[in-house]
C-alpha cells in the first residue's frame, strides 16, 4: 500500500496544480455554485468519459485524464461548499482555499488507505471502465440525495459520495500513469 499512497500523492499533486492554475485564471467563481450544481458538473464530466470509452470518436480535445482530474477537483469543491456554504464573494483567500483543498485531499487519502487495507487493493484488478461506472453510480446517488434535500434513511451522506468519487478518479489517474 506504500506504493498506492505515493501514487495517490502524485495524482493529487497534479490535480492540485490544475486547481491552483484555474484559481489563478478564474478566482473562486465556483463559490457561487450550490452543491447540486457541482454534482451536475461531475455528472457532465463522467458522462463524457463514459461516452469516450464507448465510442472511437472524440469531438472535443479533452483527455480522460483531464476529465478525471476535473472530477477530483469538483468533488473537493463540493466538500468545500458543503462545509462553507455558497457565497457571492469571489475574492476568497487563495491560501485558505488551498488549505481546505489539502485538508479534503488528505481526508480522502486516509479513507482510501483504510478501505484499501480492508479490500486488499481490489481496484488494481478492475478495469477503468468499471471504475468509471462506479463514479457514475456515485453521481446518480448524490443527485438522488440532493433531490431528497440531503436526507437519507440508512445511506451515507453527500460528503461520503464526494470522497468516493475523489478516490475512484484518483485510481483511474494512477492506472493511466502506471505502465
């Protein structure tokens, strides 16, 4: 699992770099988004990845890797929004935002390490298409929970689904980076 932890860190570093660059370009305009809007952004990204996996034709120049990076970043944005709520303030302190990013990325890693221990890193034997389907399922579950005003009877909440989407997307990034 040491390799997985190191691979996770490399993937998150790449995701964070993209997040930071986009924050430099756009500021924190995403702070106006409700969690349901963020979930819909993830939905769009995973639907596109599924389409690419099912067809040979690509009309937009965005790789699967870029799509999974976006899923990681939108999921972390979702966690930030769940914690802080929406805001019309676009001049958020970038250092504070990056601290929150790092906190949620580390929390996702800790969860991944616990689950990897119990599941014996079964994800390594899975196809990326199967992991993609699991992310798609998590998005659909998240949308249903949001439609239920965040209420569940026996299921985990929104945050657990965002964490799972982060980890599944990181697994795909690790698979793409590993020869």
